C-alpha cells in the first residue's frame, strides 16, 4: 500500500539527490548523467519500499519522458541545423563580418543587447542561442574572450525574450495558468526585469572595459582567420537566407519544429548552390556526424567543426534521464509533499512570493523541466495569493523569474543541457556570469519583502 510522504521525507530525498549530483559534478568532475541515473534507481527502490508497484513507477518514468519529446526533437534538429549552417557558409559569413563590427571591449554588452533584440522578436532562447549565439561564440574565441563570460552575456540576452516577449511560449503559459492578461503580465514583470537588465549591462560593460583583451588582441591572427574563412567558404549574403527565414517564421509564431525543418532544407539547398566544393554525400554525412574540415588553421577548425545529429545525443540522453527522475518524483509523491510543506511555512504575504520562487526553483532542480516549474507552483500557490490579498500578476511574474529563468542554470535542465551543448560551455562554468538570470529571482524575493512592485488587491 502506498504511503504518503511527509515534508521531511521529501526534503531529505531532494537534499540527498542534489548532494549526490553536486558531489559528482564538482568533486569527481563527471557529467550529471550517471548521478541522475543513480538517483532514478535509488528513488525507484524507495518507491518500492513505500508500497508502489513497479508498473506505477514505470508509468511515472514514461510520463516524465513524454514531457520531453518535443524538446528532444528540437535538440536533434538544432544539431543538424548548426552543421548545415556551417556547410552553407551562414555562420562563417556572420563571423567574417562580425570581426569588423564588434569591439573586444564592448563585446559582452553588445552580445547582451544583440541577443535581447533577437530573443524579443523570436520569443525563444533556443532559436536565439542556436543562431546568433553560435556566431557570437565563434567571434569571442578569436578575440580571446573567456568563453564562460561570452556565454553568460549571450544566455542573459537570449533568456530575456523567453521571459518578456509576447511571442514566448512560457510568457503566454505563465499568464494563462494564473488567468492574467498577457500584456498586464509583461508590464508587471518590468519591475524585476528592468533593474536586472540594467545591472547586468553595467557589469558586462565594466568587465569588458577592465579586460585586457583588446590590448593583447592579435589583429594579424584575425586577418588570417578571415582569409581562411574566405578560402574555405563562399561568403555571400545568399548564405543568410536560411537564418532570415527561421527568424521570420519565429516572429510569425510558427511552431518551432517545422520552422527548424524549413531552416535545414533551405540551408541544404543553399549549400548545394553556393558551396560547390562540398559534394552532396559530404553534406549529408555532416548532418549526421557534424562538420569535419581541415583548413590548416586550428582556430577556424575549432569554430567550424561542430554540429550534427550525433552531437546532441549526450544532451538528449541527459534530458531523458532527468525527466525520468522528475516522473518518479511525482509518482512517489516527493513533489506534492515538498510543495505542501512549503505552504505550511507561510506566515505573511512576503512569504507567499518567496515560497513561490523557492517552489519553482525546487521543481526545476527536481524535474529539470521548465514548464512544470511554472505549472505546478502556479496551480498550488494560486489560492494563497487570494488569501493574502495579492494580485495574481505577482504570481505570474514570480513563476517567470524563478521558473522560466532558472532552468538554463541547471546542468540537467532541458534548457541548460541544450545551451551547454550548443555553445560548448558547461552550465556550471557559465552560471556565475549569467547575471540577468540570477538577478531576476533575487529582485523578485527582495521586492516581496519590501513591497516594491507588489500589487495588492483593493479591499
């Protein structure tokens, strides 16, 4: 017979699993796959001890994985897209001209606002990171900028649109869950978004100006890189057709899967027409295994030789294992007990918002799934906002600050696994520099207790 978990039991399980993951990540320096798989096995045994039949546990695992089918498909398609954008000359063209327009001192703050602009128009972190994000990382590597810093700026800007754009799935989702008008939701998020973005901008500007990158910049090396790129690829505005189509379809709110497929097809055609040095078979092989070019220049090879379906399989397996754990957590009752325990600790209105943020972060850590970190706390805490006289738009904002924006900071999160693979920088390396994603939940909690920007119901 299944026994209901207590809050202490749920908290103990969560702490034990997180401890196992963090020890493996930071002490043994191993990827999160094995500790999370170990957590799945341990939690399965615990569920069995609690009287849960294997069929029910198995069902929980399958339901957990089913939540990730679309993200897994997107991950796979993005791997293919990156390789074909390399072969078609899209990213080499952007790199070539990017060296002329981006200054090393202002690279970080420029990257922040470039990605803010693109993510606002597309409403997608994934689209922004896999398009301009990849190109900006290439530029940063030649300029000698710390990859973790560059990734932090790129991710901060890319996540901006995921939170603030009316085209974003999570923006619409959070507003819908708590029954708030979307534009009311967006306006209310300005309270935490504006100071977070301004503070992030200042920090990236200061870090850029204080760095000695420009002083040590080897302009001759950049000239060599540009020459090699122009020798290996036909650099043309025609190579930009595919990414422009992807951006246009994203702005028109077309579904991401067919958008990526169209991007792949148009880039494939561009490759055949514009890059005759690549045989059709060579291009098809690159779609599977990634680009493999020997240009004689290690920098160019390091930038260009990437992508392919197989490059995403590590992230796909991580997402599947993490979602399996999330499904088991739900089946065993850990998530329900955890949320109920948090609710029992609430004493005042500030605690309501703080607890919502804590719950969203907790669900992100437990399940690695962005939508669940919005859905479960949104449904659970909604009655409390009415009880304490708080407008529902406070709840929607907190779900975005601590749900949507925290997922890219978790190595086993769907967004974190994707970004890490695409940009080639581990999550634990870029986390300290993803200022915007760190400041938003922090301001949300500070404002909860100071009352700044907290809308209360009129009595």
